[in-house]
């Protein structure tokens, strides 16, 4: 039986240990994001994000110390900065192409020094451009853009578009000290994205909610609250800023992607948005939306890794805006069993919907060229 090719809409790169240190240590010293060998007396490798610390073993390697697991981890790590090995992993896993997002740069978006974050974005964007140049059909990188300085953000947007990045990740929500995203000051950025047709991703970790993996000691008492908060931040920003905040009305062709939030929350969320539009909003004197809720969600794409409740989301939203992603090379990624996992998760769907969610939706959104000459809709 010939397997179907699939496309990952949300994979990751693990930045080289010295990427930011080599480029920026002379300018920023100890504030530079980098690997360290100890934190709070715990003498194992940590990553300093520019603000917080993460135990590398927890976020990258998991807790399986078997020889087989270690061999797999080495394979995953090497494929993060060796493009030839990355493509070999794609072939092994039956994945035709990947949309590549960062790992450590996601966390660095929370650092307080805006200039540091901007410089890290530029270093990261240059590195990813070089990495995907090995095979621009199968390796597609998104760019990181910090939104503190709109002039810089617009300049960096133009630069990464010329470099060939397929989309951009911004801070998941505006900082409390910034103007909210619904403020017209950001409109030139949304307008340029719309003109380019470049997708804008709101990805978990990059906003104001502290990631639970950065909690230590007594702070871990809040780990449940923060875990729930971090999974809600992207949807809340989508609703408050982009939908009810008027951005999507002003820029009706802006393409939005929610990264790594899975999809089983969508039915309840869509119901709540309709409830607010039809009942709660009018009762509070809130200005009515110009369109039905479905009109807004038709402009938003959603990624899932192994969510077992995809069907309930498709029943409400349809299958045209839902895309599988492997989360490669993180500890919960589907590699090297992506084909089996995708088949299991999408087993309730017909051939066309299954093909869309595992391949064609991502290919269309990110303009992935050079697709295989024959991509079977059903392997029989």
C-alpha cells in the first residue's frame, strides 16, 4: 500500500546553542538568550530566554532515558539545524513539507528589552532563511516579528517577505503597556500583511501569559491556572482584538492562524461568540459586529497535533480551515509515527476532508509549491 504524503502546518526548529550568544553577547552581555548549565541550584542544562529559564530536558527531551529514546532525541536534535537530515526525517515520516516555527525565540518574545527582542528576531530570521534554502519547496519558515516598535516591525516584515518567509509570528497579545492590537496605529502592519497575502500566526507561549515550563519552586502552585490561561490567550486575542476589535472588518482578507491551540475548544468558543454577538453584547451596549460570526471564522485557520476531538470541531467549523501539524522536534511530537497518528485521528472522515486537513489546507494557505506529482486522496 502506498502511503499518502502529509504536510505539517506547525513544526519547529530548535535554535543552535550559540545562535544568539555568538551574534549578540558583546552587545547585551548576560541579558543575551543562551544555554546555561545551572539554575536555582539545579545543575542541568537550562535555556535563558532573556527573561525566564526553562529546563531543556523538560521541554525538548522528555523523561524517557532508554537507549531507543535517546537515539530518537539525537535524531530530532540534529534535524533541527541540519537541513539534509531534516529532509531525511520528512521522508522517513511520510511528510512532504513543513511550516517551521521557532522554539526558543517563542519564549524570547516575552523579554522586557524591546531592542534585544528585535535583534534576536533579526538573527533568527536570517538563520531560518539560510536553513530552508536547502529545499525551499519542502522547508517553509515563518518569521518572528516583535510588535513594540511599529516602524521596525514594518521594516522587518518587508525584509522577511523578500527573504521568502511564508508567514509571520507576532506577540500573541499586545503588552499591557502597549496600545492594544485593535488600535488603528497597527493598521499599516495588518494592511501590508493583507496585501502580501502572508498569514499571521498567533502561537502559544509568545504572549503575556507566563509559560508553565518556566515555573520553579513555590511559583509552581499556579501551574494549573497558567496552563489554562496560556491555552486561552490566542483565542481571547482573536476575539477581543481581531474580531470584536474591528481589525478583521477593516482588513477582510487578512489571514489568521492559531498555532498549537488544538481544535476541540472551537465549538464552545464559537457558541460563546455568537452568544456575545446576539445577546450579551447588545445587553451591554456593545457596538454590533458587521458580519456573522461564521464570516470571521472563515478567515482563521487552526492547527492540531493529535487532538482526538477533531470531529466535533469539523461538525461546527467544517474541514477547510483545520490543519495537522507534527510539533517536531518537541517531546510530544508525532515523529516518526505521523502517518499512523494522522490516520487514527482522522479516521472518521471521508477521503477529501482527510486530505484537506492533512495536506491541502496547509499547501494552499502557505503557497507550498513543488507538490508531488501524484498525491493519493485515498490509499487503496
